[in-house]
């Protein structure tokens, strides 16, 4: 385990000076954030932003006042953007194992607090390994949101990271994170390649294993928010990887007890009242649920719980009492995260089920 961690520390602490040194597009972000998130990202100090290696937009909506944890925070780009979005009454903790990255983050805490107009920083940076979150000064059942951006694939004990995230979240809290996945289990010789590992490829979980690990950790119904196929820029790396396909996926794992193992139909629907920043007219829960304001939108029992037993509850009205079970929810299908992204995905239809 220490050898792999040393590889990651060296790659992100010494080998890479900025994101321009990357050999693939795995650790880059293609998502276009909503205006309020763009403004928060733009407010981050240039030195911090230049050391960003995320693979997605791991910043969900409705953050004011939340207590947030960033797993693998690096130099702190997402931590500082979140610090602005949660406001002075919220707080963001970042955990990372790389001193060179944490040094940059800590050097800029006071600068960001002043930029945001706060009396004191609402951030904290903790050195530690994600595989050993249980040993850090982090209180269980206290975080509203945990994010991670292209880091869990670098961990040597991924199931433990998911177990600890579940332990640290409040009921109704969520792990909202972006990461890289493979369409098969990575061969041992590739998994040992330091460049492929540092580029977030050879440590990527097989997508099927991710689903199993997430559910075993207590996240019964993992949801895919968005996804894109990854391109390999460097010809030598492309040749090494051969036919293996990779995808960057942003997922939402919500800590809720009593969810069904499958999408079950209880004859219920929701009406989105609108108004969530960045999603004023259409609320996006995941890739299969884009809910227009004012429109009756049929949902399965799990989706209803994800809306009504979380911070989103006050933005929805419920139709139906759920007293009758009608069997499996129709049209339940998860997206193919390795599909070509040449064409834009069509909007989800009303009643689309779990991703």
C-alpha cells in the first residue's frame, strides 16, 4: 500500500507542476457549471486553481449553511469554491495526504476568507489517508455533504473509503463525487504502472465492482449524475491500455435507510416548485431524472425518499400517499457510462427511473 501512496504523492507533489502536465484527459473537467458555481470557481486564487486535477464537477446544488468534507482536496480548489457557496455559516474540511498540495491550500486560507468577506476562514485542511479516515479527527454522522474529485481511484482500499464516507454522513446526507471507471478489471501489470496510476487510469474501479462496493457500504441505490468517455492523449499510454474503455462519472450516493433494492412503484409523483440556485426551472437529481418546475413527475419510492428525506424536501410537493405497491417502476434502466458521447444525451422523460 505504501508504495502506491508514494507513487501518488510523487506524481501530484513533484511530477506535475500544473494540470497542463497531464498525459490524458482523465484528470480534467468538461462539465459546464451553472453561473453561481462558475463565479465561485473564478474567485479561487490562480495558484490554487492551476493545481486542480479533478475529472468532473463535484459541486452539487443547494449548499448554503452545509458542513462539507472534501476527500482528496489537493491544493484546495473545490474546498475554497465550496467555502464561498456554503457561506459564513457553513464549513468545509479538506483531507489530503500530499504535503506539497496542503501547503498551497493552507497558504491561501486567509486570502480566500478576506475575498469572501468572512471574519475568519470557514475551511480546515487535515493531512491523512482516505483509507484511514476512521483515524482522523472527523466526527461520525455530522457531514451534510462529502465530495471527492478524481481521487478515490487512487486509493488502495476503495471499499473502506465508501464505508467511512457512509459513517461520516448525516442521515439524508450525500457523497457527491466524480471519478474514473473502467469497463473491466485492470490487469495487474497495468495497475503497477506509475504513470497510468498517477493519471487516474490504472487504479480505476471496474464499473460493476463500484456498484457492488457502494451498495455494500450502505448506499443502496447509487445514482449516475453525468458521464463521459475519456480520451487517451499520449500514444504510448494508449497502446499500453489497448481496448480498455474508461469513463469519467459523477455519482450521487445518498445515505438513507429503508430504500428498496430495485425501483418500486407506489403510485406517487412529485411537483418541483422551482427556485434551487442553478436549477431554477429544471431540477436534475441524476441522469434519469430531470424534473421541470410545475410538472407532475412520477417517481419510484427510492427517488421520492431522495427528494423528501434530504435537503431538497421543501422544494417539492408529493402527489399520492404511497399506500399501494404496483410492482416494479416501468422503464428502469441505468445509463451506459461507456457509450459514445458524440451526441448529446436526450433529456430524461417524465417517470424515467433509477440511474
